């Protein structure tokens, strides 16, 4: 059964605590042994009292005292073992819950963009938190309570045959019927519960998506519609959950009656055997104690199994993410990238996001060490995808990408991405202090380096004007800052990293004209001596490029210098004319302007 497979895997996560687990198993066996000993002692005491008329008073008192002393010692030892068991089980569960969350978190962060594009962050957060909570509860409940039940059924219950085989067989049969009913309920409700968890994930994704766009919801008066959508999904959860709960309610009722039925059955069978001389009164009392103990344990185990079953889809989702294999293969022995000059070469590179829908096709170009290469073209032409391939967020379907002659697929990912600095179109800031955001570029940066990077990015003045300076927390995605301030922090972060290869993805798009002029000077200083790539919309950032690559339909349609392409009358000159008409382009020579052809594609971007 898949149920047992998941259960086994959950326990398998504790391999690193093998010694503690063995100790907990031993402690549970001792605890259960003590609990089984109590009905035996009680039965012996009853036999002693019922036979007291055939014994001397001294013998009765001595025997009773001995049994009570043993019982007291067993009780005290059981209390001590239970305390030790509870403390160690708590520590084991808490420690491994954090470990499981950290493993899930690290694994998700390591997965490529293709994985994240297909999933909402809210759903991943739900899977991590609910999955870790389910693991914690399972470990704690199992070792603190239900392992003892398993040991009682598998080890101690068969030993009751030594006391009286007829009563033992009856007790084993009643336990087997109880377990069979539990398996029946699980079998009938497994598929429905998976659907319930699917709707729960949808609920979490819907809530996260709506909360992330709360301003849109309010601006477009979508409050009622979004709340209704959430409620409709909640209704689907209940529609699937109620039938499952009905089955478990039936089992709960049967379980409640099982204790009474079992005790009565043991009493009736014991009476018949006693009348035949095959069972003493003490044996009957002992087995009634066994029955009460086992049914109580099994009732608790049923609740445990019920909750485990309800949480099984959560655990399946958790393990499905952990089992997700990255499409980016990386050898554990992959060497670090060695950037000696910074030459970047694309050799016949092709890549598809989806089969049959080419994104980039047969790209071949070389960026010389220390050069500036501009990538321009209409939206969706393949510019950003090309730079994503350089950072190895995906691997090409064909061709290869080399840095100083090294295939980027043959080097470690950390060394590759460590050699590349990126200023994104979206500044992508954390809900942390300004200092913490900047130190992502260089964790060991000195205060002088930090201030110098901010000065170059024209960010120092506004940082020092913040209430707490560099310690100011900027909010989720930098919401407490203006667009220009966020972008300047992103530029400072890249300056601080000081990488040999630089990618500027619309780096100045959020800045006003005056600030852009200052930033452009800083970026030119930053790009000096580095191999730089500029994905640009504003022409002012690419006029000094050594080579301009004009993309169209995933191919390089034109290439050359800025002025050369401008005078060629091709696609590039049409894009320039579009910006001239909108007043966004810089001044160009009259001859070059006359050479630009009329533009039809008004929505193209460079």
C-alpha cells in the first residue's frame, strides 16, 4: 500500500539519528513490557487472594507484599522510562522538522526557473510548512505513543499464549478484526483525500496570488469576486472532505464499541474455560486487562492512522518536490570556472521552452574580453532567454556556450553564476535591511567598499537620508522605496560583487533622465575591463557598445556597430525611428536619421 510506503519513508528520514531511534525503540519496548506486566501481576494477586483460604495468613501477607512491591517498582520504572521517552521524542521531532524544512527550502532554491514558472510560491510555502508539520507530528506521535502499540501487537501479544493459549487466540482474533476494519476505511477513502489536498493547495495558491496583488484587487473593485472565488474552492474542499469524514466516523463508533465487546468476549470465554478448569480467575482478570490495554492503544493508533491518512496527500506533495530532479545536470566533481580573460562564445545555440516552439535558434557570436555587447529587438525576440542560457538557468537543446574556452555545462553552477553579475529590470530586493540587500553581492564587503559601491550607483545620499541609514528595512520587494531607489540599490549590489562578466537587463529603466545620466557614467566605469552584455530599451545605454546584436524571432537578424546599423536602413534603424517619434532616443546625425526607414512596428522595443 502507498500508505505504508509513505510511512516507511517518513521514518527513513531519521537515519542520521539512528542511535537515538534505537534507544527510543528500546525504551518503548520497556514501557510496553511494564504495562503488560501490570495485568499479569494483578491476575497473580487475584489468584493469591482467591486461594487464601488454603494458605497460611503469613504466606498470604508475604505473597501480597511481594507482588505489590514488584508492581510498585515496575510502575516507578515505567514513569521514568515514559519521561525519558517523551523528552527524547520531542527533541528528535523538533530537530528533524527543522532539518526537513531546510532540506526542502534548499532543494527548491536550487531548481531551475522552469520549475518555478509552473508553481506558485504560495503553494510551495504551504507544501513546506504543512509537510514539515506533518513529519513532526508523525515522528513525535509514533515514538512517544504508537511505537509501543506496534511492539505490543507484534512482540508482546503473541507471548500471551504462554499464559493461556485459548484466551490469547481470542484476543489476537479481535485485534486482527480491528486492524482489518481500519484497512478497509483507508482503502475506501484514499483517492478522495488526495483530491481534498489538491483543493487545499489551490486555496493556498489563490490566497497568495490575490494578496500579492491586493492593490489591483482594491483598484478594480475585485474584493467580492476574489472572496467568492476563494469561498467556491472552499466549498469544493468540504464536498470532498465530508464523505471521507463519514467513513472515519463509522470506524470511530466501531472502535468505541470494540473495548466493551472485547472485554465481554474475553469474560465469557474465560468463564467457560474456568468452569472446565482450563483458566484461573487470575488469568481471566489478566486477559481482561490485556484487552482493555490493547483496545485503548489501538483506539489511539486508529486516531493516529486517521490523521496520518488525512495528511498523506500533504506528505506526498512534500516528497514529490524533494524528488523533483533538476534538468540541469551537475557533476559533484565539476571544476570551478576559471575566468582568465572573459571571452564568451555562443556556438550554434538553439533552445525551446516548449517542444516545437523555438525560443532561440542557431545563435553564434563571440563577445571579446572586456567588450560591450548590446542585445536589442522586439519583446519576445529572445534577448533575455539568451542571457538566461549564459547563466545556465536552462541548457541549450543544441550547441554550446563557452567562457574562456570552458563549456559552462562542465563547470560548477556556483562558480559560473559567481562570475556573472546581473542588474535585473525588476530590482528584486528582499524584505531586509539595505545593508543586508547589498551584502548579497559580497557578504564580506567592508564598510568602505559598501559606501563606495553606493556612491558609484548614486544611492549613498538617499540611503543616508533613511531613518536608520543602511539598517533601514525596505519592505517586501523594496516597497518602501521608489522605483529609482530600488534600481540604484540593485546597481550598487552588482558593483559590490565586482564580477568579470556583467549583464545589464534594462538596468536604468526605472530612473529619471537626470539620475540616469549619473548612473550611466557609473555603469561605464563598472563595465570597463569587463565583458558586458546590455539588454536595453533606451538607446543611451548602448551607443558605446562594441557590437549590437539585433534579435528577431529568436535569431540574430543584424549585427554591427551602433552607427553602422543605424545607417544600414534595416530593422535596427526602424527601431531607432520608433524611439525618435516617441522622443525617447538620443540625438543622431542628420544623414543617419534620413537613412532610417518609416516605421510600422510602433510597439517594438530595443
